[in-house]
């Protein structure tokens, strides 16, 4: 499922899911200058977070390139042009580690609550299967708008939110309920 593995701030992330090589950006949306990539990544978070975040992009050779170093512990990535909708994201260190566990099919470290921004929205995904690659009968594919995510919280935290397979995405709900990767999806519009 994961074609390329990258390392960002010590965490492993699957490049085919989170970002694509710069050459793919160029093929789908025209030449992407560093300035355009940074602008795309900064759409993921509030301006106060985005302006001090590290911005990274994957190069054609699969290596991560830092477009801009940050100072606030957040890492932002530009939109993935191969996905159906906008999906730049910005996450703190714990969320990066959580994503690395998800991609690596390992259990996230306990007690490391992470926060992610996707203020430009998110690509459609299965609400029940953390590894679904496309809509199929029974995998409860959903569409998300601008949202934030809380990952890595104690299981009891998620018990206070809806966990249905086909949630109302206009209110907070739990995605991937009952898995080690369950997380709170909280719409912001």
C-alpha cells in the first residue's frame, strides 16, 4: 500500500498517502514553485500556526525536502494533487508520530495526544477501515470538509462522541472507531 516511506521530525510517514513527489505536483497542476507549495501547505492551519510551521514536500526521488524551517513544532504539507479534493495538512509532533504508527501498522504510543489541522478540507476516506484505498461496498466512504483532529487520546475520550459507521460529518465524530487509530474529527465550518 505504501510506495514511498519518508522521515519527518523522526517519524515515518507514507508518502503515497500524505504527500506526493514534487514531480507529481508538477504533472497534475502545472509547475509548483516552492512559493506555491508553501502557500498550499499553509492553507492547512490557522495563520498563526502556519507562519511558524516547518513546511515539507517530497521530491521526485522520494526524499523529503524542507521548504521552510519552523519554530513552533508543527509540520505542514501541501495538497496532494492525486486526491479528489484539497487536503493540505499540518500536525504537531505527537500527531506525526501517531501517523507514523498508522502507516507502519503499529500501535501508537500511549499518552501522546496529537493535534492535526486540515482547514482546507480532506480527501474522501473510509470511516471504518484505516487502510481502505477506495470506496467499496461496506467500507463507509465519507467526505469531510475543513476540520481538526485529535489523535492518540485515551479510548475513554472517544466514548463521548458518535462512533457510527455513517456519521453526520457536520458535528464531531470518531473516525476508525474501535481501532488503535481512532481519532476525533471535528468540523470547523
